[in-house]
């Protein structure tokens, strides 16, 4: 007997901030909604965001100023129409969150208070101690629980593939129930990818173990191009070894950076903004100090938070007091902590427009999985949460409206069986390398060759290694052949996604023969607006190297200028 | 690199075997976490070991397990610490308690933890439409509820809650802490209904036996028992809810005891107030849950624990503290996000 296929107007893949916000917006439009996540929603990686969320809400601030900072931060690769929308809508979004119950920090008058963040010309970052992402995510989840009648939650379900009808439209997805291994085809009129980033392609990374680029690869595989994949942000303050993040909030609160000779080296690189210059600028400065022998022997420099009054640190940076203690054995209120640049965020992603629409009809993308592009070559701190919420909401609204005018979608059942067979085949493999080994080699290699400083030779090497790993992954083996919580087989699928994404990152980096934002080519050290003020798109080309094309950057009122901090 | 032995509790519902222990050797630096250890075993030896994990940074709340019998996050427990506390040098890792095991270290949080969270109407219920801009609320109130917002829903407190072991229907520490997040939020318009509802539920507010396990277990300093105490006080003081277990009265006895003696005379309290159990480490937590705490205590030279536990602090200091705090109108509560511990004068 064939079970009834779950069918919804809008299917949302991923329950981080982007996905949850999209779900609430779509439900508000009256759509029936399903939201699905491979981990319980509150475990989504959005909870790691510590620092805050930007909005020009203060009467002395303006959305234009926020937009300009974002554009300059992006090294002029961000699309200005999208940035305008994000910055204009930011204040209302923050108020919406506040009304939904977010316990934002207040100033002495009881109004929303702000903190300073990197690359911003005004203090416009709203926050909850240093658990901003967590607090937002848990409050959105409160709202999901509240709206449980309109929003079906599928928690601990793993999407393996996107479903298409005979005309190539996206009409839902195929998912595995992690608890019992059952596979299911979910039919939906509109599908929103909100499955987050791909930081696990690098090791170490500040990203959670679940950030394996699933959605990027799934969209790529059904023909949606990825954009600006070479733009991978290295965050200036991560712990050596484990890669755990120390929030930019620390520098926002007044912490300084020193090299091993005790020099406050940012004075050389960004005399005005110092530690609060854009992330790409600070990371490069650190890496230069380290490469030129002025770092500590373990390849780090020092972040000195003792400059911040102890009481303030305990109040506003509580989480990193814990992180310092638990993960570095350092009391950050009393001594400097050693840090270095580490892989943190991917500005690129599935190309999406200002409504979240991708190149595939019926498929939307929002949040870190998408590239709208509001971050261009370099994302400003506290702009990503904003991006997830604004474009999550916009996608949810648009997807719901689109669904309202459509008949019943026609997914193809054979696709479900293909996905089932693919999983069965993984379980039957013998004799290949372990999945975990390939993943380890990939991450270490990417962090060596595709990091803060890149060149042709390293990138070409990286590309041939990724190709070899892709071959090896076809035979990679796992131990678990069961159905209940078989994390092993999901790991094999994730490795496949990571390899697709990694290849696009490397190919994009090879293609862009200039230095802009997070991409610094030692063989092309200058920004080259004449040739490279454009997006790089990558489309799937069978099993071959991705097909590269370009699209123009949208410029409204801010012409590219030289970028100094 | 040093070797550690992890003894992992294995269980699979699929193979028909009973739960059993399996040992794994891992070679990692002692500063790495128990989670890193489990993942190394999984990567190198047996990919079928089941453990939930994601952030590796004590933020996502996935990796709650019992380590050497005590609930904690695997990712924030160092191997060397766990080794030092292990009985015969073997680090024992097993699933959390009070929740059914699904596989290996993975428990069914939906069936217990999340069901209880849903029990407390876990969303803000404001009175009337929202203001045009933000709600204007005292900054301290927001900092106060942020302590319960710090909860990552890891379930460690639920794992070892003594009351829940006896009464599985008990709403439990995490859900009651979540309830305080709304009751303590001035934007919520249903404070009284919420408190009454929880007080009148036979498995509610008064079902907690003050065993302190949740305070000890919580990796985030949420101190669920303190939040329960505060809910009870609000129920008793503000809404005159009849206290089923006289818990509120006991607490008053506790406060009087300190006021009178300057330090805690456990002997006076043991028989009736805290079920015969008073954990020394819990005293600062208890003090932090006193109904009214003066700002001076936060800013002053002494820590609350110092003031109350160190014999050399004269009772008259404590008397002064009580005079001060009782002279205040507002109800201030010490909280993890308020820097309650200032430097000791010495
Ligand atoms: C340590 C850290 C600190 C940060 N701090 C800040 C900050 O202060 N301010 C800021 O603006 N930004 C910050 N960022 C960036 C920001 O947190 C993220 O970019 C953002 O939260 C991403 O949200 P998202 O909703 O797109 O994805 P996520 O929150 O990552 O959610 C992805 C969701 O997709 C699901 N998913 C993925 N794959 C599948 C699949 N195959 N099947 C089913 N479900 C799937 C996951 O389970 C999850 O629910 C930080 C990032 C990190 C790593
Ligand atoms: S103090 Fe109360 S809520 Fe906390 S663990 Fe003990 S019985 Fe449970
Ligand atoms: S209160 Fe603490 S122990 Fe309990 S679920 Fe929350 S974070 Fe975990
Ligand atoms: S892995 Fe996230 S809390 Fe341990």
C-alpha cells in the first residue's frame, strides 16, 4: 500500500534563523508549512552567533549609513539593491523580534541598547549578552511552538535530495527520518532552502559539525548556479587548534590585538578603525604578522580583553569567559588569549534574488546557503543574522504567495527510490577509504591552500586534490548498516556535498584573478574593478569541473572607491 | 600524546542485544573534550557509535551525556578532568537519565524534555497589541530573564532531577526555568495565570525537593532550582497562592536563620527546610535566590558566599546587609549576567 505523501504549500529545509523566520512568514500568509531539520531546530548553527544583529534603528543613525558600511565592507561586490532592502527593513525586523519576546539588552532608559562592531560607522549592533543567536533562535522556536497548528515540524529529518517534476520545477524534497531510517518524498508547491553554511569544508572552522553545505550541493545538483563561492571569510579571532570563535563583540567592547613583541599591530594596517576594521583586513594583518615571524610560536597573536572592565566583561561577554576557561584554560578577564584567523563564513551560495528565488522555478534560498548578495566579498559582523531574518521572511512571504496560485505539484516517485538505492549502495561498499579520513584530508588541505592568502599554484594543487577525493569518496566506506540514528551513512552523504562545495570554492578562487574582500591572491594583489567587478557563477557540468559564467554587480548610488579603514 | 580509555554505554534497538559497555582507547591531548574522544573512536574504530553533537562549543545543547555518572556536555568536559575524576582511570560515558535511550548515547528528548517545555505555554503572551517601537522595560529585568534565556535545552538537569525520578510527570527543572523566563518578563501579560497554573498542578512548582542536582548539572548557570524558588515566591508573595509543601515558609526560616546567626547554622535548618540535604556549593546559589538582594552586595567588596560562609565576617555586616535590602522597594535578584562577584578586598 502506498502511504499518503506529505504535501504542503511551502516546505522549508533547515530550521536555523532563516528557516524559522521563513516558516513564520509563510504561515502568516495562510500557507500550510512544513519545516525540516537534520538536528532539533534549536541546535541549528544560528545559535552560535554571539555578537549581535545590525539595524539602523537609532534616530541618529540612517539606513544609508548602514548600507554604505555594508557595501564598503563587501569591497563593492555586494548587490546594492539587495543591501538597500536589507538595511531599510532592518529596524522593523528588530522591533518584530523584540515584540515576539527577544530579551534584547536595554540601555539605562529601558530602550534597546547597542554595542560597536567591526566595519561600522555607528554603534548599531543590538544584542543579548553574547548569546544573541541563541536567544533569537530560541524565541523563534517559541513562536514555532505557538503556531504548531499551521507549521508542521519535522525534527531530525535529513534531506538527501531536492525533488523535481518532469519540467524541472522544484516540487519538494526527499528526506530520511533519522530516528528510524524511513525515506519519504515531501511534496510542496514552493521549497525554501535554508540549510546554512559549509564551514566544515575547512578544518579547523568556527562552524558546527553540521555545516556541511548540503543545500548548496543539492541546489547545484539540480541546476541552480552557485555564486561568489570563492568568498570565504576568515574570522580574526578563533582559538588555535579547535577553531572556536571569540566574538567580535570582544573587540567591540574595547579589546586590543598584540603581536608577540607586544606591538598593537593594527596601528600599522588600519590606523583609524584599528581592531574594528573589516574582518578581511584584520585577518590579513594577523596572518602577515604571523608569517613574518612576529606571532607566537604556535602561530597565533594575542587578544587582550583585560582592557575591558571586568564587570562589563562578566556581564556582556559571559559566554567567552566560559569559552576561554573551557577551551583554552585562560581567564580572559585577567590575561590575553591567543587567537588566529579561522574559517568562519561563506559569503557565496545559491544565487538568489531579492525575493529569495533561485534559478530553478519553485526553489528559494535564504540565509547562509544563499547568495543574494548582500555580503559581497566580505561580510560585516552582525549582518548575517540580519540577512537570515530579512531574506528568510521575504522568501517565506513570496513562496507562500506563489503557492497560493498553483495547483497540486507532481513529484516523480521514482526519485524517492533513487535516493533509497543510493543509500543502500553506500552501505554495501567495501574496501575503500573511511569517510572520516577523506573528510579530514579535505578540511586540512582547504585550510592550507585556500585560506587567507591564495595563489595559482596552491589553488591548482587544491583542485586536483579535491578531484582525487571525489573519486575516493565514491568508494568510501562506513561501519553502520542500521536504520536507527545511522549518523554514519548521513556522514557519507555530507562528504559528497562538501566535496561539491569545496570544488566550487577552489574553482571560483582560481577564476578570480584579483584581490577583493576575503579573496587575496598573492599573485594578483590588487583589486581590479575593470575586469573583476562582477560575480562568478558556477553551474554543474555533469561530473566535470563546474561551468563558470559571470553576472554584473548591481550598483545604485555608491560607486566603488578605494577601501581604507 | 596521552592515551585515555573511554568506556561507552552501547545500545542498539536493532540487534536484539542488551545494553553493554565497550572500551575505546583515544590518543588526544588532555585539554581536548570527551566529545573529541568519542568522535575519534567513531572516526577511527566504529562509525556506528551514536552521539548527538554539533557546535563542539557548549552552545547547541546536543551532547548532553553522563560522564562518570554526572550529567554534562561532552564537548565542554576535558579529557584530563574526566580522567582525574574517573574511578579506575576509565572515563565512563553513558546516556542521560530520566529519558528513554534510543541508541547508544542518544536519548528521546521529545518524549520527555520537549513535552514538558510545551507544558508551560512557552511563548510570550503580551497584553494587547505591541507598542509602535520597543517595549520600554527596566534593563535589569531583561538581564534577569536572560539568565533563563541562557538555557540551551541540553537536558542535563532533567537527567538527574530527583523529583522526576520519583514522579515522571513532574514538570521539571528546565521547563520551570523556561516558565520563569516569561513570568519574569515584564512584557508578558499572564504572569498570574502562569504562576497559578504551575502552582496548582500537582506535578508543578511544589513538586521540587530541592535536591540541587539541577543547579550542579547545568552547564550554563541557569540554576533551575533558583528559578523554581523565585516562581514560588512570586506565587506566595504576589498572588497569595497556598503553598502545598510549606516551601516558602522554609525559605523564610532560612533567611531568618542567616539574619540571626550571621552565618548559616545548618543544624537549625536540616531537619525541616531542605530535606536534610544542604550542599555547601549550593549556598551561594541559595543566597542568590533570596527575595531581595541589595545592589550594594553586588558592588561591595564581599561575595555573598564570603559574607555568609567565612567565619571572620562579623554577623553585624550581615545584619547591615539585611537592613539595607529590606529597606528597598524593588526585588533585585542576583543573576549570572549581573557581575555579582567583585574582587575580594584581600
Ligand atoms: C561562531 C559563530 C558566530 C557568529 N556570530 C554572528 C553574529 O554575531 N552576528 C551575525 O550576524 N552572524 C554571526 N554568525 C553567522 C551566522 O550565525 C550564520 O551565518 C547564520 O546563523 C546562518 O543561519 P541560517 O539560518 O542560514 O543557517 P543555520 O542556522 O546554520 O541553519 C541551518 C539549518 O539547516 C538544517 N540542515 C542543513 N542541512 C540539512 C539537511 N541535509 N537536511 C535537513 N536539514 C538540514 C540544519 O539542521 C539547520 O536547522 C556567526 C557564525 C558562527 C559560526
Ligand atoms: S532541585 Fe528540584 S528541580 Fe532541581 S533537580 Fe532537584 S528536584 Fe529536580
Ligand atoms: S537549565 Fe541548564 S541543564 Fe537544564 S536544559 Fe537548560 S542549560 Fe541544560
Ligand atoms: S556539541 Fe553543542 S553543546 Fe556540545
